C-alpha cells in the first residue's frame, strides 16, 4: 500500500500474519493489544500501525525487519 506521500507500507496486523507469527487477524489483535509487540523499541498497541521498510518488530525478544516491496499493481 502507499501512504499519502507515496511511500510503501504494510499494516502491523497484516505483517504479523505474513510473517507467520499469527494465523488470523483476531490473533494479531489480541497479541498487539496485550502489549507484546514492539516496533522500533516502543510497545505498539495499534493494529493499523503503518510499518515501513527497515522498521523492526520485536515479539518475545525475536526481531523481524520489515522489507516492503513496491506494489506491482500500483
């Protein structure tokens, strides 16, 4: 997806599903709202948080670096 400035991003809940951390949006919501997800060193409780290339998502001490590819359909 593109933000207003034309930068590619993915929403936090979608990233967690694509990364295989959770299987459903409901699981993502619970995990995020429980305060177990960190983005760039800060607890994140917003499911729709926009993640950009290079952002670091941490869960249970495991770090995942976001790699957003340009949307071919855009």
